[in-house]
C-alpha cells in the first residue's frame, strides 16, 4: 500500500491470470488449462510470444457456459466447479 496525493491506495490484484493461477483457481493442472485454451473452451490473451494470460471474468463465464452446454448432453464434461 502507498499514499498517492494524500489518499491511501490499496494494490489491486492483476487483472489477468497466468495458466498456473487459473489451474490453482479451478484445482486442475496447467496442461489442462492449456488444453481448454487450445480447444477453445476458455479465451486467452497472448502477452508476448507464447506467454498466455487469462481474464478471470472471461474464464468464469466460458467455463459456466461450457458446463451448461455439457449438461444438455449425455456425456460428462471434465470442467470442475469453482472452489
């Protein structure tokens, strides 16, 4: 925390998550997260080259939508629920 213009600023968490942070958030492995990305289940941003970042709101929305779509079929999805 630091003061800016007499106002105490509270640091905000980074807007975009790394693949590891997404994996920890959903209790899956990094290869699972990258697989979701490659198959188009979750959207990713490319920071530089092959460094991927994920918007947590977009990931939550995409996984919720994927679960809903999977619920209408007879096959199970491998998308875990958010802890």
